C-alpha cells in the first residue's frame, strides 16, 4: 500500500497586483486587484514505503508548495493527498508524529542553546520515552559525526554543522516519512556527501520514505532511483532516473581513443549509436571506446527546456 | 502536558540566563514607568494634605511596587511578533509539531518569569527602601495574589495571542495593536489606581479584560479589598480565560487556513 497518495493536487495563490505610480496606488485603496497564480497544477503520484524519490524542478516550479501540502502546512485548493492514510491539511497529531520536514535554509533549533537542549525539548514534544530517546539520540550523533558539537550553542556552529543538527533534531522521533527540501543547500562538497550518506543510511536502517528536493544532481544521483520532475506546477516526468535520460535526450556521446593516442568525441543520435560506433571501429584503430548519456545536469536542463516550450 | 511545559520552561530559563544582563537592563527600563507614576501621585497626595481618596504616599508606593511585579509577571508574546514569525519560518516549524503552538509560548514565557522573579527581588528591595510602602496583606490576600498574577498572565497571553492572529488577514496590524494597548493603559489600572476614577469609569472597567490583568492582582495584595471581592476577582479571571480560549478556538483554525494562502 502506498505511503503517500497524491491525486490531482492543486494549489493556487491569490496575489495582489498593482501597477506603479501614484494613481495606481490611490486606486488600490478602494479597489484591490488580485490575480490567481497556480503553483501546483493537478499533480498525481504515489510513493511506496521505503522509497527515496527525487523531486526536481527549477525555482518556482511548485516543489516546496507540494511538500508543504504533503506536510499539512498548506491547504490544497484542488485534488487530495494522503500521507500514511491521513489527510495532512487536518494536521492530525498522529500524522505529525510520523513525518518531518527539513528545509535547508530554516533553523528550528534553539539558537542560543546547545543542540542537546533542543533535542531534550523534542523528546518532550514527541513524548519519546527516555529509554528509547538516549540510544536514538546517540545513534544520530554518531552517524552524523557531531559528538563534539552537540554541547556548543547552535549560533556558534557553521552552516553545515547547523544543518546536521537540524537533521538530527528532526529525526529524533524516528519519522516514517521525510520531506527534505534542499537539505544540502549552501554546504561544501564534503558536508553534502556526509549528509547524503546519512540519509541513505537512515533510509536503509528504518525503511523510511523520503522525498528530496535538491538543485544538486549529485544528491539525486546518490540517493534516488526514482525522480519526479515538476515544471510550472505540472508533473512532466515520473520514473527511473536512468530512463529520464533516454526519454528526454536524443543524443549520446561516443568517445574513442586511437592507437596513436588521439581521442575522438562524437555526438550521435541515440538511434544511430550502433551504426556510428560500428563505422568508427571499422575506420579507425580504436584501443578504447566509451558511450555515455549526457551528464544528468544536462538532461535535467533539457527536461526543463522541453517542458517550458510545451507550456 | 506537564513534561512538555517543564521542558519548555527549562529551555526558556536556560536561554534567558544567557541574556541575564539584557534582562536586567530591560527590567530597569521597565521600572522607570511606575516610578514616574509613583512620584507624580505621591506629590499630588502630599499637595492634597497627605492623601487622595484615602491613598497615602505609602499606599501609592505599595501599589506601584507591586505593579512592577505584576507587570513583569504578565509579559506575554507581543502581537507584533507574528509577522516575523510567519516571515522567518518559525511558524512552519511550530505547525509541524504535534502540539498547539500556544503551549510553547505559554510555557516559555512562564519559564522566563522564574528568571524575572530572581532579578526583580533586589530591584524591589531598593524601591522599598526608597519609597517606604504601606503594605500589610492578610494570608488570604497573599494566596489570592499568587493565583491572580498567574490568572493575569493567562488572560493577557491568550488574548494577545489571539489578537496577533489578525496578522494572518492583514499585515497592517500595528494600528489595531496600538489601540488595544492604549485601551489597556487606560482601563487596567496601569497608569492610575482605578479607585481614583469616577464610579461610572470603574464600572466600565468591569466589562473589559484589562482590569483583571493589572488592577485586580495589585489590589488583591495591597488592599483595601473585601474577601468577597477577592473571590469575585478570581472568578472574573477564570471567566476571561475561558472567553479567551473560546475566541482562540474560533480564530486559530481559520488563521491556519489563511496561513495556507500567504505561504511561509
């Protein structure tokens, strides 16, 4: 049974519009004009227990809005969604005890106190028995390698260190569903890698479902077998990361190294790859040959460009 | 709920001790207001032959020194805080927790009171030495005062929390909040003891929550007050707390839905 069910989910915002100038300003006093902006437009998908799904899209595509609807922060204006069989918009405590939302640029821990104090508060909020809390906390501290940081006030930690603390704090109640909104934003490569490893480890250990948004394709490649691509609020792809390239790119890159040391790179249409390769092998003295799909960043760029053209 | 409140209070105490110097200066600043009132009213009393409506300089001193404690004990989340809370994402984090966010504020500010009380004692001692208050409460008055300051805190906390929710409908809320604060200044006994006001004014104050957040707890300790009025006062506090909870339970679900449309 799916752990997350999203059916024709939509969200429109009413935003005030006003032209510049004094006249428009005075007119807006008596007649306030608004327009409707569709942030999420009839999106449907399901997520199974234990799945790690990459949620991709350019800025303003509707990723965060969708995550906020799934976590109960925003009420949908159309369609419906269920998480763990419960309706997020009602924000039932039973649901909130089993999910978490980590936003890369937001800080939920107490700024002036060491993380250990905030963890203690989370223990009370989620009513975690002390006998369970201590080993859980220590496990998270060990996995995230933050043993020497938990006694320092949050304000004295670096961005990456704070993010690790945020993640530890958000997982103390051992949620079954993780909504991670750009958890590695602004972090250096080493810190990104550590957090990625940790998320994969948490998923393996506890079978939690994860929806991850990130602009770093390395995050998605390392963690997500499946990706959902959203653009202008509409779902444009839902499937394996590997098939994303097949569907949205028409070319492959063939690189041949010749006996005399020269290297030849050819971009061939996907359908012509076999014939181009055969010709290359027949015409040249090839000692090494590689055939690659374009880098995933290029694929995603292509997906967004195609979706943009279509809208 | 008790472990949750205890955890929030503990965290608040730890946080506020980090800012003990700032807290002290904040309290000293706050003392300036009642000291001005005290000096003005004492001077007027002396000019009127030693008392006004039975209030001597010693009685005024008692009123305004107790005022400083009541004022510190009924500090609550300002309605102005909501705009920032929505903008910086704090509210999103609170909404993700399986607990109503008001509990965090009630507990945190209650924890702050413990720090405030410790810092208040030396300030009150200096004020007593300087102004020589006339204060001789009965044991019953002391007991009622203890409950009345917490009652005052709850009334102010719940009503101002509900008032702050207007931020979900409009960001131009300063004028509304300031009108509320001005009404409180006039009708609560904060600027002048209500006993100095005409009878009709005193009657009017019964129909607003303000009197029960300043005047009642102060007079409960300083007197003069009949035992019957002590219990009526506590009853009025309970009534206003219940009214505040009712208001909050009506407004909060609508505000959260409204939060949907402003994002965050």
